[in-house]
């Protein structure tokens, strides 16, 4: 499903980019700060950590290639603590800490047709490099990174009309053009292959679903 959304998103990017005229709008940079709840697809996650979701924070920077097309990079970090279990007996084996650091390169299609459009739907996707680090008390740590991909959809809400004075101050002090509050749902696919002490191979899904919100600011 995520692979289909990624391919579909790329097709939309190409289609809608063809109708955008770059000469009418100067290139802009965007800066984004966000917080999210990440729902891992890793087996036994809820049993180990006591919750279906973990908190994640991050940010991104992107270049406005065309009026409707952004290309950028994002970095996020999350950490969760729980109890580890022995694979055969199921007995508790010690406190476990899971760290994740996904880095993404993405394309984003924003359906913005006027400069002061209040609500801007968007969709996109791209490449994910998913790094992880897991420690269990009294045992060896487990770390690595794996390639993957992601797809996302969301809504951006223009904040400037709510406080014109603050908007003018942001422009004068920092060169900010527009600011948005956004809400996003994202799916990530990142599979890692492992081999246990007996030589048995297994695949583990590190990706999952994200429910994200944050602030995005545009700069010239």
C-alpha cells in the first residue's frame, strides 16, 4: 500500500508540476518544526513498550522548486523505554530502550493556487534512511540502518490572516513570508534482515504510521 502511494505521489508530482510556471514565483525556502505520534509496525511493540505509539520530534528544510513543488530533507528522532523478553520462554529479560533516527529526502506537491489560500492540501513521498539503536540491560546492543521509502498526505492552514501585525513583524525581522499550521499522516516502509545465534534469518518491519502536526514557515 505504501509503495503504491509513493508511486502515485510521484505521478501526481510530475503531472501538476507541468502546469506550474517557475518564472511567476521566485524560489523560496521552507523551514518546518514538528512533533508526531509514531505507530511502529514492529512485532510485539505494544507488549514490549506498553503503548501502540511513541513520541517523535523533528524538522525539515525544503526548496521551492516550483510554485506547487518542494524538494527537501527531514530529520526526526524518537525514543521509547520498555521491558525486553526472552524469545523462547517469554520471560522478562531487562529494561529495553529503543532509539530511531529516520532521515528523509522528499518531494512535496502543494495544491496552492493563490498566494493567500487559507487551506493548502498536499501529498508527497520519497526515500527514507532509517537508523535504529536498541539496548537491553545486561545484553548486547543492537544497531544499524536500512533503506526504505515513505508517502504522506496532509493539510496546511495559513496563519497570517489571524494576526496581521505579527505577520509584518516576522517579515521585517526574519524575512518570513507565510506561516502555516499543518496536520499530516505518513506511512513508512523500512525492512531490516537479521540473523540470530542459530543462523536463522528473519525480517523486521521498522516502519509504521505517523500522525504529525507542526509549524511551517516560508522564506524568500
